[in-house]
């Protein structure tokens, strides 16, 4: 008899626990959904306000000097219909070879940081098309490239606001 009461109590406790857990999951789910809608609305509003000021053209820039490893940033952004339609961010060496095309460097970087230079640059270039702004998500393992991407994007979009297609020179703090 005592065993039956204990078993019944355990079953009731388990059922109560399951109901409470299910209720919490729904509350959490509805809370998670609300901010996403707000963020999307904010991004769309920002995109419309900013994109209207960009003039169509191809805006390019290069870093003023090579870094300690012999690379400098090269970046171009294409604006069509007041929107960013292409971004090509990369590094080049003194011979004009691109970092994203250097297989050995990309393999080494991926082993050390978990992401290759090519992968990081592809993600950054894709982010700008989605966000339609200089706000790019920092790529883990490529923090310096992410920072330079944001700075060069801001400079190129400033040129796009003026319609100034002359090459921009980037100077980054060390």
C-alpha cells in the first residue's frame, strides 16, 4: 500500500514537472520571437533611409601601406539603384596576389583560428549585402580583418553618398 502511494506520488510529480517545463518552453519561445521582429523592422528602416542617399557607381579603396606581413586591404563596393549589390573585400601583396587565393596561408589560418581568410572575407562580403550597411558581424578568428572591413566599408559608403568614385585611401590604426 505504501509502495502504491509512493508510485502515485511520483507519477503526479512527473506529470506536474512535465507541464511546468512545457509551459516555460512556450514562454521562452514567444519571448525569443519578439526581439527578432523588432530587429528586422529597425534594419529595414535604416536600409531605406541610408540607401536613398547612395549614388550608383563602383567605389574602390586601398590601404595606404602594407602591414607587417606584407598585405594591404583592397575593397570595392558596387551601388545600383541606391543599394549595395556587390562587395569585394580582400588583401593583396606587393605583387597584387590576393590573400583569399593563397591556399597555403588559408590552410594555416584555418588550422590556427578555425576560419580561413577566404571564408572570413566571403562572410563579411555577404553580410554587407544583407545588412545594407557597414554593420558586419565580427568573424571569430578574423577580428582584425572584420575591423578593417567595417572601417573600409564606412569610408566607401561615405564616398557613395557624395557620388565620389575616386579611389579612397584607407589608413588603419595599428
